[in-house]
C-alpha cells in the first residue's frame, strides 16, 4: 500500500512561517512572507499536498510557537 499525499501538514509551509515569525527586521519578514506565498503557490500547482495541509500548516506552527512562549521556553 503506497502512501500518497497523506503528509499532514506541509512542513515546507510550516518552516517558512516559523522563519518569518523569528526574523529580526520588518523588511526581512516582508521578503520572507512574499517568498512564502510563492512557495505555497508552487506547492499547490505541484499537488504535493492537499490544500488543507498547506492551509493548516501556518495555524499549527503559530499555535506551537504560542504554546512554547506560554511555557516560558523562549
């Protein structure tokens, strides 16, 4: 049985959101957000993930960052 497209959630998108969140300057964040949008479009065009996987990745990433901040780790 082959696993196809069951890659919940998109690690590519999650990594870009994580990077965007921790960049030090607004200019760097804007550039990273623009590149993230390009990445999302390319992932959607390639059908690497379900659309829900890509849409959920930022939510899960931001939730994880929030939990870690609340725990006082960062």
